[in-house]
């Protein structure tokens, strides 16, 4: 992953956990992505009784509000463990449905190790 260090640093920087109310907190997991245009967007996990928003979803929403949809690389980091975590199935599906070109997105699965999203979704219903 050519942008791993920068994405990891950005994701870790925004990921400290904070209590919002007795029902909600945010952080704990941070995500950073770089688009095919070279722009970096970030997001954090939001957990409350009503729902959970993954850090990757939050970063993707940040990207979408700026008019972009194609992800070159993405990383998610657990703040407590300072380590890379792989996106859940919901996040993988979300990335692909946002833009079919995201099948070639490099998803970080360990320190400086990435695989294409299509590898993580080998028998996808969209027929990659």
C-alpha cells in the first residue's frame, strides 16, 4: 500500500474514544481513505443504542459530500490496540455499491498489507 503510513496516521489521530451521552459514544475506531483523485477523507465509529455507524461509512460519507466516490486505498484502525482492523461485511458491500470501480480498491488488512476489495468479495451478487 503506497499510502499506508499517511492513512494509518490520520485514522489513528482521529480515533480516540469519547463518551457523548449515557447512550452514545464515538471513536475507538478511525478510518482514512484516499480517492483516485488523491484526496484523503476520514471518519470515526459512532455507537449508540439506536444504531452503529462504522468508521469506514463515516469516511465514505465525508468523501461523498465532496463529490467523489472512487476509493484508491482505505484503512481502519483500532485506537486501543493501535492496529489495523479489516472492514466488516457491511462496509465492504457499502464500498462496492457506492461505485463499482471500488472493486479494485486496496483494502488494508494488516500493517502495510492490502488486498483488492474484489478479493474480499469473491462471489459477489453484482458479478464483479
